[in-house]
C-alpha cells in the first residue's frame, strides 16, 4: 500500500517538473467549499457508543457535509491541459449527547482528511471568457479521527480520548467552470470523490479499531461523496 | 475582512455545539424504613460502651451507604443494610448529652444521569440523644 502512495506522490512531483518545452505557464488553484461523506462505519460506531450510554442520549450530528479545501499547483500545456499536484483537506464529525439537571455525557468525533496527489484538467469548452473543464485527482488520503467522550455529574467528571489514523488511496473526477480575468480566473467546481477506505488504527499502539460486534472486522474511514467548491485560479507567466 | 477570515478559519474545524437536553421523568421514590435498638430507649446511657444495631429495608431502589456521627466525627460507616457498631465514652466531647446522627443514603429513582451513576441520593437521618456518664469514663 505504501508503495502506491509513494508512486502517487512521485507522479505528482513528476508532473509538476515536466520539461517546460510545451508548458506555456503555470499557476495555482485555491478552492473552498463543501463536501459530503459516506462514513458508514463511523456512523455505525457512533450508534454503538450511544447505545452504551446509561441514559437515552441522542445523536445531534452524524458526519454531515462540511468544509472541503484544496490548493493545487499546475502547469498549463497546449492551452487546454493543466497538469499538477496539490493538497486537499476535508473535515467532518459527529456528536452524541445527553444533558439534564444533574450533568451531561457527550461523545464527539472529529475526522480530518489530508490528501496529497496528482491533478489533471482538460478543457472541453473554451470560450472567450468561460472555460469548462473535466478534472481529476489521484491522492494518498491520510485520515485522522479523534474521539472524545466525557461526562460531568455534579462536581465529578471524567474524560476519555482516542485518536486513530488511516491511509487510503482516493480519486475524484469533476467539472470546473472558470471565468477568465486576465491573470486570474474565478470559478466553481463540482464532482465526486471515491475513497477506497482505510483501516483505522490507534495512533498510540497501532491497534486496529475493531467492530464492537464483530472483532474480525476493522472499521474504516470513507470520504466517498460529492463536493462543490468555489475556486480562484492564479496564473504565472 | 477579519471577521470573514475568522469565520473561514473556524469552518476548517468541525464543531457541533448542540446538546440534547432532557427533563428526566422520575419513577416513584423507593420505600425506605430503618430501625435501631435505640428506638425504644430514652436518653440511653453510656458508662463504658454501647452497641448500636440497625436494620434498613428498601423496596424499589438501591441502598448506597450509611454512616454514624458523634461529636463531629464519623464513628462508623458501611454499605450494608444490616449491622452494628459500638460507641464508647471516649467518643463524646464531654460528659452529658451528645447526639448520635445516623445517615442512610439510597437511590432517588429520578432517572437522571446523577441517579443512574449513583451520584445523587435521598437521605434518612436518625438522631439519638445519648447520655455519656462521667462515671463511665476511664
């Protein structure tokens, strides 16, 4: 698995350092928006944790669509091809809680995805001001999952925290619509990310995060889902 | 601009401030009764020592704890509903009447978080005036 990530990162670096003979210019694309996430196992784990409460708690949020960002460096080839690599970031989480006059019990889960990989974009409609492109990314996806449960009852309390990580390959395909403004372009992009799921392991001891009902199965992170982002493209000559 | 930047930065970290607040629906409180061998005595006297026996009964709840206090000090504690302990003339501050407090703690049945974890309790307090006789002191 690690070999694949090394290849991906090497590919991104290679694409960025391709001979400039046909490269006209380069630039950066900064995007920010929202993405949805499948996170089936995390929702399952959240349900399980809630079932261990001694009182009837409730899930107040369960891995909803949340922030997604990316920063991509690229080189432009033949006016219609952009090749590069970059970093993408997504975050989401969940919370279950119970509170009454005597105290509260809360479980918070925070998941963060850091993706590093290659980027490719191909212009399919090239207007004077508007460009429509197909784009894709291949990434190594590092997930960090933080689970914290705490309770406070009158003046007593306790807190338990666990941190897990996973690594998985992911890729996305989408469309970019850019409005050209000389050296700058503003636009929107949307697409679908497929995450091949990564087994979650405890960051301290490396123990897998097992399914509480089936010890043979390891729970996974899954960032598969739709995304929609605003984008700013800055070109360098 | 700064506000926008701060709002943008905060959205980079997932947060959920919602809390599920509940008004617990209480069950009937437990039926609790307790008796001691001092119940039939008026100003029991202690020349040297006196054994105190107690028996508690609880229905529809859980007994947590019992302790006895005399002259500001805990002289006995237990989590049993049945038991006995000794008080001696040394335990009193001085000769004469002193009060023996016996506190029994048991579940509230409020169904709150505090109730479920045993962090809240109803208390039954018994008080007995004990006559410590100077002649009983060594």
